[in-house]
C-alpha cells in the first residue's frame, strides 16, 4: 500500500522503510503471476482468471509480478463500481469541480514544448506560438513523449530517465467494438463477462512475440444496466475489448480499415458461438483500433496503460512523479505507480501532494 500511495524516488527509498524485509517476502517480486497460479491453483480455469489480472496493467502474466494477485483482494473487499452514465461522467464531474475552485481550462491548445531554464521548468509553448509561464508544470502525456519530444536539450540531466523509458516494455493495446443492441428475451449478460479461449498463452505469444492480432482472443464484454447510456430504455450499450499488439514500429500496422472491419466482425462471430445473440439485435456498430487511440490521445502505439509491469524491475523503469527537471511533475499510466484508472488517480494525488509540499500549500480535500 505505501508503495503505490507515495512517491518512489529510488530503490534505496524502499530499503529505508522499516517494514521492507517483511514486505519483500510477502510481495515476492521475483515470482511471476503465472508461477503463483501454477503453485496454488490446480484448476486450469482458475489459473486463467488469475492470469487475467496481469492484463489489468497491460502485462504478460508470465512476466508480471505475483503481487498483481492482490487485485483480487481489492475487488472482493471493496467491490467494483459503475458510474451512472459511464466513465465520461467522471471527466465531466472532475471538470466541474475544477471550475468550482477556480481552474481555467484551455481546450484544443496543443503543447509543443515544456520550456526549461537552468534545469527547471518555466512554462509551456503552444502550437499557435503563445507561451504560458508557470511555477510548476504537470504533464499527463506519455512519459516518452514528455521526455523525448516536449523537452529540448537537458541531455545530461535526463540521460537516465530517457534510458529507462527506452528499456520499458509498452503495455498491451486494445481493439474495441462498440455496440448498441436491442433488449430481447435472451438471458441478460452480467455487467462484466469474460470469454476465455482454449489456449490463453497463444494470446500473449501473438501480442508480445509475433506482434499480430490474436486469432482467438479473450473477449471482455461490458454490458451495464444503465439507461443513461442509451437513447431509450429498449436498448443496451455494450463495450467489447480484446487485447492487441500496439500500432506502428515494432508492432502491427492497424491502418488497414478493411482488415479492421473483418477483425471486428470475427469477434462478434466468436461471441455468438458462445450462445450470445448479437446480429439479430444490432442497432449500431463501430470499432476502435490501437491506431485510433494513438491519434485521439497521443498514446504511443495505442498502448492503453502506458508501460507494462513485465518483470520485477518494471516499476523502476516508469517515470518518477517528480522529474529531474525541477518544478516538472509526471502523472498517468507511464508514471509511478502505473496504469489503470485507480493507479492513475493515485498518481494524481501523489503529484498534488508533491506540488503542494514544494509550495508549502495543502491540496483542497473538501
């Protein structure tokens, strides 16, 4: 818990913690999630379920640390929650809260440079030529973009962080199919449904080794019972996600729309093979590829979670929340403590406390 809720400045900072030796024996960072499953779960189906937790951070269960099994405890203890209207509602509410406390937003303003002077951040340069000075700069861009594209120079100061980022494995990308379906007499799906293939390892071989779309992927279906997400009460909104290799260099080329449409239809076919009717109820159909995600939000290769958790050292390959550039802070899936909405939220809290501490100001909590 302290590991993900506080800054990670260096491996040495972990050694200084009083509970380190006890924690390290419990966490067992040298053990993979797959090895843990093999030791304790004789049933293949249960091993599939445990493997699934590696993909929560876009990782390979054969390499991801066994500590990810703790996600099961979190789910069991605190439950899984749905925001009425979908996750977009969260963005709307956060925006309104920021406005209420005096935050100014500048939308559609592309940042081309984080300016620095004498090793400290001084502001941001926009594509239209304007400059915004700042006492502190917080970047939620992918760390590789922050350090390799947005910051010029600072070669010596940033050598280590750039080297670490170059060694970090990108996380899994995702291919999503978005459906509007009519309600019928068939048995309704649970909010979350996961359809596993016969050969789970083939999925990770395709994604991490051959870098090709998975022929028989694990299929996740999110089918919330939420009328706020549809235009009327006769419809349901389904979001379907399969893991995929990232787009572009050292990945797969997701720019072929004919292939993408065929692949989306093959996913629907596989769902129907499990006895879940779709085509006779279909009202709307669209899909999004890793290339689409890269274009929309500048996520390199369309990786969903920033960098993966593949290997015991993965946590130390991520960008630290407090940059080597003074007054620059990093948040998001490619920064500590990692990818996935809960961890990204913790990342934001860590940085809020760091910025407040540097300015001797406490963040608002009411």
